């Protein structure tokens, strides 16, 4: 099997595949144009979030049998078109879950105590002790999770150990987690002090949080999105922050990560963010690589 690795993958995973007889070529800086020109020569490809596998590329991939997304979401792959061409599409949903969950919890602390803003102030030579002495504590607060799959359930467990009340809304509904409660979305919006998004981006979840939903929230609520861009209307979030309805937001993903990248929101002092690095830990990278290698080797052995 001839495979191309289009995005960064743990070197150990590449070596594991080569040791199993896979002809694995690493081109993790390849441009879309160059990829289109050579993709017909490969039986399989590995991508993460950088490389887009759309219809135009798929139509040129005349020998392709397998696409693996190293990570959770498949929104950078035209799954329906790929499968219509007989191409199997796989991902590694469990490998990076804990990394994203820990970033989410880290953002809860960062928002509650304005840690990034305090650091920036100190680096700027300021000593704003009075201004930064109005943080809040997570203990006793209510966390609302919109979506409670692999990542959301890990966030729930960690938040419960912080003595937070945890509500979640999941479609289709799942059984209650120990210490957490599945509630209608309207109730979650009304009761939560912190709201975190953990749903995939689909037609049903597009702008699941918009003007109407923000209006139903508590005054001074905090928003975290380490899930998927496009599930929240960022213009509505901007207006809610400016009006004071939302006290702060932490975003690892954005609706437009090609051009805008949340620049309007990040200009607000109440907003902190990161460049879509939820899965960006050494441990998660190793787990993703190991799972990718296992999928490829098993597929080749069929």
C-alpha cells in the first residue's frame, strides 16, 4: 500500500507503518495544488485539520481507497462524496479527547480569574491588583455542556471533581452521567454560569447559539468553545459581550479559520483564544499516531 501523510504525524507512527510494509511518504507541508497533481498515485492518505479533502481532490484520487483523519471531526473531508467513490473514511475520535477536555477546563480557570489578561498586564509593566481582584471561583458554579460525547463527558467528570454543578444537553439524549444532569437546552441556558460547546458541526448544530440563545442566558455568563467553529454565531457573541450579557469567552475554534480567525472577537479584552490546538499535546499526538498506524496496517491486511 502506498500512503501519503499530508499533515504532521508522530514519527513513531510513520516508522510503525513502514515496518509493517506500508510505503509511507511524509509530505506534511504539501500545497493543495501539489496534492491534486500527485494524489492519483496513492492508495491511502492521512490528514489532520490543515488538509482539505473536497470533491475536486477526491475526483482526482483515482486509486484512493482510504482516508484517515487524525483527530475527531470530519468537517474537512467530503465524507459523502468520498464514500460514493468507494473510499473508506476513518478518524481517531478517542485519541485526542482528554487533551481537548483539559484545554476546556483550563479555559474555565483562565476565564474565572482572567489569567491571560493579568499576565499581559504584568508584562506591560502594570500592577493592577485592584482591577484584577474581582475574579470568580468555579466551585459551586453551574457548568452547562452543549453536547456530551467523548469530550463533553470527560469535561463533566473533571468539573464534578471541582465541585461544579454540571448540566448537559445532548441530542440524541444520553443517560445522565453520575453527578450530572441531562436537561433541555432552554433550561441549560437559563441556569448555567459557564457554557461549553462540544457538538460536531452539522446542519442541525449550525449556529446552535445565536442572538435568541444568548438572550436567554444569565447576565455575566462565560462561554467556551473548544469544539467546532460554526456552531456559534460569532457576531451574536460579540454583541453579547459588548452589551455585558456575556462576561468573557474562550475560543479554540472559529467559524472562519482561513481568513478572519476571530480577529473581531479577539480585539475584545474579555476574549481569549488559541489557534485550534485542542488536541495539541505530546500525549495526544502519540495516541493519534498509534491509532492511525493501527487503522492503516489493519486495512492493508484485509
